[in-house]
């Protein structure tokens, strides 16, 4: 998303390609965070830097949680929509999907790899992409003639730590704050 910096976004990160995004022992249901505040930062990037500093100093980072506070949904308008843009985007996305289907049909078809299934998939994808984009845009009846990107942003990011290590974490982050900016 253009114009959106990573330090503004509140993003849940996946821990690995085959994981559920939830480390072992973490609650399945939404649960309020626990721990004592050991630092508060204006941007997610600063909070991330603080936790990285803790990790670099052999701190038990599994006891740490970054919490976005004062959440707000920010919708940034990207541009104006027109029939041309809508149909062009629909055709392109349909073409990609049709090309994918055509390649699959061509690879697994009984005649071996040929161009006919690829071309049929491509043209069918473009046609369906145009039709679905036109129906979708026409159904708005001009009430939303713009495109936008939404993100969840926090007013501040608190770093919490379990009580058993909170004092050491607070001391380490105080040392980080006393370092010269940019070092």
C-alpha cells in the first residue's frame, strides 16, 4: 500500500510459513494483555526497536507484549474511480486468474501442453473479470467513486512485561532511551 509506512501500521505477524500465527501456549480467544508497562512509544517501529534491543541483551522476550493503545481505523483515499479504471482492473485480474486456470488445464490436459487451453482461459478470465467488475461497480450507484486502503493504527504502543522480569526490562529500556538518537 503506497504511502503507508510500516511504523504506522498495527500488524499481526505470522511466526512461520506453516504456523497458525499463534505460538504454543498462547490463548486462542481474544484475551486482554497482562504485564507491567516497561516502555511507551509513539510508533510501532520504536516499540519494535525496543523489543529488539531487549532481545539483543539476552532478555526473556517471550515475557514481552507490544500493545497498540487508542486504536483508530484510518482509510486513506488512493484515487477516483471511473468506469475505465474499474473495467481495466477487472479485466487484468480476470486475465491473471484465467491464465492460471488455462495453464493448469494445459499442463494436466490429455493432449499435453498446448496453447489452446491457455488462450481460452485467458479470454474467459478477461470476460468474467469485466462482467463481475461492471456488476460490482454499478451496484454502488455512484455512492463510492473512490478507491482506498484501510489500516488499523494506534495512538501509542506500550511494551508490557511479565512482573518477574519487568524491573530488568525497564532498566534496559532506560539505557536505550539514554543512547544518542540514531546510534
